[in-house]
């Protein structure tokens, strides 16, 4: 499977993860939901690593840094979702998450995308914003969304240096580090730790799918430029929009329709790169 397809598969998994936990976060504290999601992802990744991957210390510190970014990103994003409209906070966090790795890839890693790839990247950034309904009035969750974007940027950037032959253990450390970041946030804000089973299980399952998304993205960065892989993975807001259409009875606005068209055009350009 090519790097482009892996990054798109990662976007699909990220999209389902955030849709499920975005819905759950409207019924429970966002930080608590993020904690259960990361616990679920940590447990599943650990079990798979114990069976399929030999223990190694290679790439562990990069995995820990990525996990810290995940913890910050998920914790603040789900709290933002519980305070503001999902269609407002997601694009704010996502544009920040994709812009920083793209700049890093171009400025510090010496990446030189083809003209088609550059066109796709430039087109994808506004498409990401529009597909989530960008441009609506700012609300109380915007500050949290900005912090979340910085966290996700760290998550994306720190996975790139982890070598593929390190196996799954850097991912295990990454997921555990995200728990270590979120738990003090939960305790420090006196957010309830308990979550009803009918909410805890979906949150944990979505977190496990989030682990799959991270693995797919990690492999994609070794088969494709960081800038391209990050932009493709960051197209995930289209997934919650589609799921909201199918299951929540929502409708596309004109901006979202334009964003979907822009995302499709960006994908076409990136596929030609």
C-alpha cells in the first residue's frame, strides 16, 4: 500500500475516532472522555505489541514525545467539543496541526514536494477549514482548540523519526504518555473520573481505532514526504461530516460543500505527485 493510501486510511480512522468521541463528549466531560479513549488505545496497542513485536528501546523517546502531543491535543480538543460546536473547533485545531509539520518538512527536513503536491497542499488547507464549516463565530472552545492544534502538530512531527524496525513499542509508549499527560489535567481541573459504561466503552473503542490511525500515519511518513502524509491524514474532518449526514440528520452548508470539492481536488493533485 502506498504512502498516500496509508495516510488516507489514517484520516479515516482519525475521523471515526473524533466523531464517536465528539458525540460522547456532549454527554460527559471532554477530558474524561479523552482519558478513557487513550486508556483504550494504550491497552489494545500493548496487547498487540506483546504478541507481535519484540521489546526494543529504539525510538522510545520520540514515541513518548508524540504521545505527549497526543495527550495535549486530544484532551483540549474534546474539552473544546464539550464547550463549543464540533464544526467550529475541529477546523481550528486541524489547520494548526497540519501547518506546523508542513512548514517543518519544508524548512528543516529539506523536503521538496513536486508542483502538483505543492498545489494539493495549498488547496487542502482551506478545504480542511471549509469542510468542517469554518468561519462561524468564535466561541469559548477556540482557545482549547488552538492548544489542541499545537499538541497534534507535536504528535505528527515526533512520529516521523521513529524507525519502522522499532516495532510497535514506541507506539505503546506514545499511548501511555498520552495517558500520563491527560490524567493530571483531569485531576487538576477536578473533572469527574467516572464514566458510565455505555459511554466508556465507545470512548475506549474509538481510542483503540485512534491507535490504528497513528500506526498508519507512522508507516505513511516512511513512504511519503512528511508534508504530504500530514496533509492527507489531516483531511479527517470530512469523515465526521459524512457520518453526521448519515446518522445525525445534519446537512452540508455551502461552505462545507465547497470544502468537500476542494478536498477532492487536493487529493487528485496529491495523487499525481
